[in-house]
C-alpha cells in the first residue's frame, strides 16, 4: 500500500492518492493545494514537500506540522503555510505515492 500525505494547517493529516500519469499528478497537486504556483522542497533523499508558493503572500495560516518537519530536516528558516502534501519521487523527480513505512518514519516524534 502506498499513500500521499496531506497536512492541513489546522492539524488533520489525511491520506490521498494521486493519478498515474505525471501530468495528471501535478494537476492533482495543484487542485489539492489550491494554488496557482506549486513549490517543492526536498525533505530528504526520498521525500518532497509540495506547497503553495504564494501561501505567505496570500495570508494563509502557518502549518505547524509541515514547518516542524522542514526545520527538523535542514530548513531551520523555512515557515510553511497553508495545505502541504508529502510525496515520494521518482529518480527523475516526479511525485509518486509515499510508501507507508516512509510516512510513519517522517511523522515519528524525535
């Protein structure tokens, strides 16, 4: 089983799945995050964080879970706002589902 995690600023973490094709996946990420400009940061060698590049300017609320994950993984200055999606990626960098074991490791307390 594989999943993609959606982290909401108000706390709930939900599982969603992405379509099979690369173009459809990116379109689904845009729709899910409700953004015009999609930004991505590598959280680690296997996982990426997708978010709205304009979330700060549009006044979206801080996403405390996503901010903590980024700070814990080498982005101490990064403040994440709005809805965020965590995905694994192909060797070419395309977003794919996150293996269940990987998602558990990401969210485990340290």
